[in-house]
C-alpha cells in the first residue's frame, strides 16, 4: 500500500512533460491505481513523434498491460518513482500477439 501514499506526493503537470523526458523511460514500468487494492503495471514500449507543426509538440505513447483487467477509456494516474504521478487519457487498443493489452496516450501541447 506504500505506492498509494506516494501517488499523492508528486504530481507532474503534463505541460512539463515532453518526448525527450519520456524517451528515457521506454521499457520501464509505470504503476496505475484503479481504486482497488492492487496496482496495475503498464510498460511503456513505444513513443512516436507526431507531425511537425511549428510551436506544437505532439507524440503518442504505447503501453502494454496485463490481459485482465481491461481498462476502459479514460484518465488514469500513472506513477513512476523518478517522475512522480502523471495523468494521461488512455485508450485501449486491444491485445498484442502475446495477449497483453495495449493502451495509447496522445500528448499535444504548445512549445513555449
């Protein structure tokens, strides 16, 4: 239950996150709390840059999770100790060939 306490300590603002920041965490596990007793682990497996648009950063993240439970589309708090908590809108894409569920998050924000 320690991770539940940690979730309330550090919260990242999405505007402070960029593709370079998250590229460092490819292949790493993020913990997701769903309100139940157990955290769900999602592995960040892919980061794709979006189209080049002046003044806009756009990229997508692909996570792999367990076959069950299947998360519905929505906003989830993902926790990684070195980053803190990051809230992302995750969309389920269905299972990969190994049966793990795929989830995508798309991030777009202005470059200041």
